[in-house]
């Protein structure tokens, strides 16, 4: 009974909060891979987003402007990825590794330059909001009390991505590119343009996820603070079947497993083991699902 | 790509070498621009970096010792790459190797050195190979992209090692995640310079480079690896089964990456310490790509990255240029090397840089 109580009032909300950056990374991964581009650089795009958001908030005192900074930084790194991969024809996976390394080095370098240590100064954090009336709902009220705006923004982004992919002609074209870029090209789709725009939007989403970590969930930048959430997003995207809704649900499942350790699991199961769960589950799903038809066939193929 | 003894191939080799050197120069130049923006003198900074890496025998020894795991990881990535696979899992495989070796040595501390050391190393290599079989088999049997599986495998084994050394195998009374020290008999000996970190692991790594070279270019199995890597359909037509090669290549790559972890823990720390690898496996990707997966080239590029690592501390201390700049420079090197025909974006006459690129 006590567990049930803490489940609703603490674990579920925390799980949802932890899922926000992972879900944003997962949607970024879905967009990229549906376009046939392997985007391992999401981790790095999130990291520069987190850093830029803190710089923005530090300079202007406004966390909202900070978040805009973060989105722009993520978008710029997305542009870097797509330019190097699509225009300059680099190996996509290697490019992602380079993006992550660059983001790590650059953010540490600049943090040390600005603040003298590997931790930034504390910055103004995005204020939490409480939805009037709804917060009075007996049990579920906790979801409407003292939460960040991201809490409500995420479902909108997921819905928008879902509608984009399945209800608009642009989304269908994106999926066509992922299945067979050559056929898409001969059908008159500007594959390169789609990839440029898509990868930049993915970068913006990743940057938003990083900004959430640094100015909404926390209020400072710490070296390597994304800590694998970008890769966890890629895993969620695979587990979710390259589909925004599935990605979102998978992210929540993974984050929920993480949040458990703060309340119950730590005493029963070692934290490292609960942290292994998302990767183990994704691997098992990859092995168990016989048909790979869900995966974009042209992943990593330029044309 | 390596048709022997024709003029064209010499041109191609020089072209590759030229574009690798060009990539390094470009990355260092961009690093210099960043240092200039900081209002500091890049030449002083790079001079201190050089001094930090080579000023005395101890510094040189430490530089070589830093290059050792990078060399092994680079070779691991290169073996897979030659067979057409991207081994982004070296980081996990080196953890698997290191933990297996250490646990074996902790379990049998009283074995004589002649048994403990070779068997311990072999068990670690076996563990690395076995761990790499997961992406290898999934690639061969299910066609799942090895990069995706390697990422999952990396996290799984790194977290599992963290659990082991923070839980059941935590040194009693320790506040950081580490095992107890292994027996003297299991440690790699110090090499050439006393009180430096250089140990026989460096010689092992050089030996592996030679073995990989001979394997890839002088054996029929190595030829099959390269055939599958350059054209799997042609290989299949020629009677080679690419799936088998994929599995074998990953196992081989995994055992080499494992050696990177094994030589670190046996030669430097004498125990498994949580987080002992500052992403050797990922830097190994850069090392391999810079050398275009040529085993002897990898020795040079590992030395370069080892130099940057070991010199950067002195550069930071003396000039105030943070050692994180080195990570930026390494990332830039990967970008430039990964872009085909990087030199063509800079309008130099073709014959000056002997540009002929086959990739």
C-alpha cells in the first residue's frame, strides 16, 4: 500500500520527468533513421544543447532564451552531421562518433574557459508550473502540480511527430526515403533537401532535450551531463519500432526502470543492474523480433 | 585497393598518407586558431605539448604507454573494418577482457607466473571475443546493423563491470569501485624506464600489429576478410561465405580490443578500477581511420594520439590551454579523415599532393 502510494505520487512522475530527454532523443533518432541516416551524434547534440542553454541563461538571466540557445546549438550540430554525411559523404557512424567527441571536448573546454572548472555556475532555472483546478484531482493531481513546461510539451511534440509521419505527405515521403532513397529520388523527391531539414530538426529536438537537462531538470552544466541519454534515445527508437509513439512509450519504460531505483530497487537490486535493463530489453527485442520490416531498409545507405 | 607493386598503388598510398597528414595539420591548425582566440600563443602551447610528451625518458615512456591501448583498439577496429564491419564495441570488449582476466587472477592467486599470466591473458581475450560474437552473430544471422548491437553491448558490459567491482568484488573497505590487487605473478613487467607506466603491454601491442599485418596481407583467411570487406557479393560468388567471415572478424577484433583492457589493468593498475578506460575504444576508431586501417600506420597514429594525450597535461599546466582542447583536435581529425577526398576542397594542384584516392 505504501509502495502503491509512492508509485503514484513519486515514482511515476519522476519516471516521466526522466523520460523527457530520452524521448526527445528518441524522436530525433526516429526522424534521422527514417531518412536513412544513422545519427549516433544525438548524444553530442544534446550535450551542446545543454551547454548552450546554460550559457544563454547565464548571459541573459532568462532560461527560456537559454533553451532557445540550446535548440539552436543542437540544430547547428545537426547541420554539421548532415553536411559531413550527406554532402561530404563521410561514413555516418564515424561522423556520429566525431560529433560526440567534438561536443564533449568543446563543452568541457568552454566550461573551463568561462567558469574555471568543469561545472558551470548555477543559472536561473525554468520555473515550474502548476495547473489550476487540475492539480486538485485527488491522486493524478500530482501530475499537474509543480512540473516543468516540458511535462506538457512532450506529449504535444510526440503527437506532432506522429501526425507528421502518418498523416502528412511529407512524413510519407520521409518514410519512402528510408525504405529506398533511389526510388524516392526517381519519384521526384528531393532526398538531399529532406535529409538536411530532417537532420536539423532532429538536432533541434536533441538540443531541446539537452536544454531540459541543464536548465529545467537541473540548473547548471556539468561535464558529460547527458551521460548516455542520447544513446538510450536511439535504443528507445529501435525498441519503439522507428515510430514516435513507440519511441515515447519505450523511453518512458526505460526511464521508469531508472526511477524505480530511487525508491525501491536500490535496496533490492543493485542500481547498475536496473540501469542495464533498457539495453538488455532492446537487445532482446532486436533478437526476438524476426521480421526486420519495421526498420528503415536503407539505413546508412546514401543513395 | 592494395594491388601490389604497381605505380598506381604507390600513388594511392601516398595519397592516403598525404590526406591523413593533411587532416592532422588541419586539425592542429584549427586548434591553433582556438588558442589564438584565447589570446595565447599556439606555438608556445604546442611546444609545451611536445615537451610534455618527450622531454625526458620518463615522459617518452609514458607517451608510449598511453599509446598502447589506443594501438590495440585501433587494430581491433581495423580488423573489423577490413572485413566490412564497424566495430564501435571495442570499448565494451576491452571491459569484458579486463574483468575476465582480473577475476581469473583473483580466483587463482597462487598459480606460478608461467601459468597465471598467459592463461589469464588468454581468458580475457576469449571473453572479449565472446562478447564481440553477439554483434557478429546478429549481423550474420539476422542482418542487424552491428553498430546498434555494439552500442547496447557496450553499455551492458560496462555497467555489469561497475556492478561487479562495486558489489561482489569490491575491495573490502574501499570507497571507490575497485577490486583487490592481483598477485605479483600476474603483473606485466615495467619496461626500460623504472617508475614510468611503460610495461611489456607495449611490446604485446606492437607484436599484435605485426600479427594483424601478416594475417590480413599474407594469409588466405586474411585475403577472404579483405574480399568480403571490399565486395561481399563478389566474395560469395568466389565461394566465400560472408556471414562466417563477419562472425570470425568480430571475434578476432574482440580479442584484440580485450588485450587493450588486459594490458591496462595488468600493466598499470594491477586491479580492475571502475572507469579505468577514458573511452579508449572510441579513440581507437579515430586511430584506425587516421591510418586507413593499415596495421603499421596504426602504430604511428596511436603514437600521435598518445603524444597528444600525454603532452596535453603539461601544456595545460604551463600555458593554461585546457587539455580538453586535445579532445577537440582529436574529434576534428576524425571528421577530416572520414571525409573522402578532403584535400580536394583545398585548391592545390593535383600533382603536388599526389592525390589519388581509392576510397
